[in-house]
């Protein structure tokens, strides 16, 4: 290897590592113009002395929901005092007190003590400050499905949206973000909340490969020095990312592949660096998705992977249904429900085949061997 290709111990391939953090706010938000416009329209009434509208941001993981909401909230903070935007990560803040403590801190300007203050006092002081500012509260509950699972979603929405009834404030708005496609936050609320929660559903579809290439290209230009990531590697990473339908995986693949090259003292990442990165990133993703399945869904996935190992196997949905009856004797309705769940979880694709009477072909989105390993022995046990 020529000397000029060797990286010295005190050199780095990274121009800016922060560019590859999930919390990084890109200068340009690609391919989410329609969504950010729709959310801006929902917030706009508050600029004229009214109340912001509510929304549910829905889509698979890694489709730009959080970044879009945070970008809009940042623009609101920079341009107006008439709206008080509050972003809350519900993975970290899952109790009513924790959520209202975040609202209090954003509105009042300091953190309330974790002990010695009742939630009603925290709410009162936050509402008092909103009234003094004559600002409309707009709350983003990111990963709101965690509140739903903790049985806190209804009570929190009720407290937030009905804040105007007890205090001299405008009716707040709530943007609720969920990556759980099984959960419909619009309809999953009780009657008392449904009377005040009328959200617009804003959908975030997965990025297509050309969109992924543009997003990754921007991150690479900002975060790495020139020629660190060859074009062929970027295309490979885009292919892997499109298969997973999660832009965060692509960003992580770039970062880890560059780290692999840097640790080896090379100035350019190789294809092997990318593939090594994919094994450390994609396999845990598959394991997490498989672990979130029910036993019956996991058993079906295991059988699909077994069939996919046979290159001559008929992988249409009807043929798989017949082939799985020995392992999982279920009715067609249960089978098709589980099949749709596997598709929603990003584990399979259901491709339409018009050459065989508009049947669906079941395509694994991971290598069969990886799926079998992720399902483990649990997948073999069978489930009704």
C-alpha cells in the first residue's frame, strides 16, 4: 500500500461526526415538503390569535417524522412568540408529571423540582405563563405509542387539550407521532378525548431509493472528507437502506463503514467495510422486529424462511398457506392477518403477480438464514 493512502493515527475521515447522529438537524429536509407544509397549515391559526390544530404523524420507523416535526418547531421558535412549541420524547418521558415537566420547562424557562410539586401546580404555573405570553401551546408527543402502551395517552391528551377550560389560555394543539402501524392513535382514544381530539392524519411513506441516495449524499458531503465513500459503496448502502425502508439504517451504515476504514488506517471505505457494518446494524434490527411479533406471527415467518431456502418453492401466499398448515393450522383470515402484520413490521413484501390471477408473492426482506437465526427455536414450536 502506498504511503499516501495510509491514515496517520492523529487523522480522521470525519469532517463532522455529528452529521451522523439521529438528533442531527439537516440544513435541507429532503422529500418532506408536503408533510411540513401540511403541519405548518395546522399550526397557522395560532398566528392569528386562534388555536393550532392537532395531527397524527404516522409511518414506519426512519421515514422522517421526528425530523419534520423538530424542523417545524425550530422555525416556529425562530419566527414567532405567538406559539409555544414543545417537543417531548415519550420514550424518555412516559408519565403525566414527566410530560408536564417538559411543557413547564419550555414555557416557564426552568425545570420544576422533581419532588415537592404536585402535577396540578406544575400545570397551573405553565398555564399562567402561557396566559401572560398570550401564546398558544403546541405539543409534539414523539413515540406517543409508548404513552398508549403505558395507558397514559388518554389522560395526558385530556389534560393538555382541555387546558383552556380551567385557565385563560387558547386551546392547545397536539402532534402525536407513532411508528407502530398496528396502532391508530386517531381512533384509539376514549370518548371524552375524542370530543376534543380531531387530528389530521399526516402520512410518511418510506423513502424511495433515489430519495435515499440524495439524503445520504448530503450527509456524506457534510460529514466525511472527499473520496472517503466511493460512489459504488453509496449505491450499495442505498440498496440496503431501501430494502429496510429506514433511512436511519443508511446513515448508520455510512458512519460505521467509515469508522471501520478509519480504524484500519485507510483513507477510503471498501465494500467489505460496508458489509461488515451491515452485519452489525441490520441483524440487530431484524432481531428486534422478530422479537416484537406474536408467537404465531414468528412461527409463520420461520416457515416462510424455510420455504425461501428452497429456490424452487412456490412463494405465493396461497401456496405458503397450504404449506404452513402442518405447522400452524389456522383459518385463512388469521393467516392473512399475520401475513399483513409481517409486511407492516418490514419483514416481508407482498408483491402482486398478475400472471397467476392477481395473487401475492411473499418476498423476504432479509436472507432466509438471518431470519431463521433471528426467530430461533421459538419459530419452530408452532402456535395456533
